[in-house]
C-alpha cells in the first residue's frame, strides 16, 4: 500500500506506518514478530525482564521474523544492563519512555541504532530532539496503559510536529483503526502507534477474561488514574473501571497502604506466585482468581475493539481502511 508509505517507513525499514505499542507483558515475541512480519513495527517491552530474559526475548523474536523490530525501555527504572543486552544483540531500533533520553542517547547512537522517545507534551518533545533522538512519539491523554501527557491527539500531534520538524513524529493514543491512522497522518505524523487494539491480537499474552472485557468496553469505561501503582508508584495510567478501582474511589482514593483491600491476593499466576490488588500487572495467560479486579489497561479507543484477530489480519485490515480513507480524503469533490 504505497500511498500509506511515509519517509519514516524507509527509515525504519518497514512497509506500513503502523507501530505496535510496547504493551508490557502482553508484548511477547510472538506478537512482536507477527506485527513485523505483516509490515508494521513490532516492539518488545523489556523493562521488567532480567537481562537474560531480555536476551531470550530478542533471540526468540529473531527466530520468528527477519523483519525489523524494536525494544522499549522505561527510563524511570534502571535499564543500563538491559540496554547493553539490546545493543549486544544488534537491535537497531530502541524506544525509550518516561524520563530524560539524554543519558542513554549516546550509547544508542554509538551502536548505530535509531532512538525513538515517547513524550507527553511539547516541552518534552523539544528536549528529546535537543538530546538527539531520531523519532518523537507523541502520546496523548487518551492512551491506555501508562500515560505521560494531558492533552488529546488532535491538539498534541500537530503541535509536536510543528515544534520538532523535520524530526519525524509518531502519534500514540486514541488510534485503533485505519481511520485513526489516516487522521494522524493528516495531522502531520509519519506513523501511528497502536496499543489497545493489539492487546486483543491473537498472539498477545493477554488472558481471555481481559480480552472479553476489552471487547465489551467503551471509551467511557476507561479511567485516568493512579490506582494500580504497585510496582510503579505515582505513574498515571488509563485502565477500565473495575471493582478495585470503584472501591478505591468510594473510599476517597487514599494512598497506599490505606486503600481498601490492600494486600488482598486477587490472582495467582502460572508459576504459583500471588498477585496482590493494586499491582501494575494485567491479567496474563495461566492466571487464576479474580482477574477482572486486576489492572485492565485500555485507552479510549477501546470502543473500536470488537473481536480478537491475528496480528497480521489486524495490520491488513487497518492498513486497508487507512488507505481507503486517504483515497476518500484526496478524491475531488463531486
């Protein structure tokens, strides 16, 4: 679909300007490779893995695809050892988030890798470009998972494009179909990053209970909150309203350790480990318990998630709809 191709596609070595967001534990090699094989950019989320686990994830992804893929590191955590693994494994696309990209940028560029950094406002975008990053990801308040910004896609993306051009911008948040991809391209972005939609990809490591909640939800069911902060304090995020969040809000949203049900075990994972209420972990395959009480991360675009499909099919359908929308917008009025 040549009419969707942007300069960023050439830079990243991909066919479609669609990036799979690094959706935490759900971003397993099978999902990442499927997205990349279909022409998009798959992205591993490595921050909470050990260096050995990260190396295995990278190598497993390489077994499944020869196409480019990247790895994301959250700078609010110690990531030096993980970055070393990424660079030793010759990853050529490194994405960073939630912090100052300056301390890691030199290492990334000296290794010959491209550096993407996610920002939530114009000042962060300008700082990232001054630090030397190659691509700015502008994430808006509508996004699911952990959210840096406070404005919407329509406001943030063109403002960031104007502020940092000619550095390419990828739009993130509020995008779940081809119409959204076409819209952000019209706003000046060179690509779109989708997270919530890929949580319901067949290859994503998401529990069926979680998937069904995504399918049933609308954007009005999402809440921008600090509720699920166990493991990442004071990091705002967007998730579906559930019993944990409702009880916490009804109690006046007290801080830890004063929250209702603090310390309750709401699930047991596949390895037999207890998972407490308020933990920043989504329901994963193999878990048992009250999974609907866990962090059900989702953006406002969840209204557009209606089924579970293989990632390749998702890419094909999204790209087809985006191309048709672009054609419609470019057609002369009759």
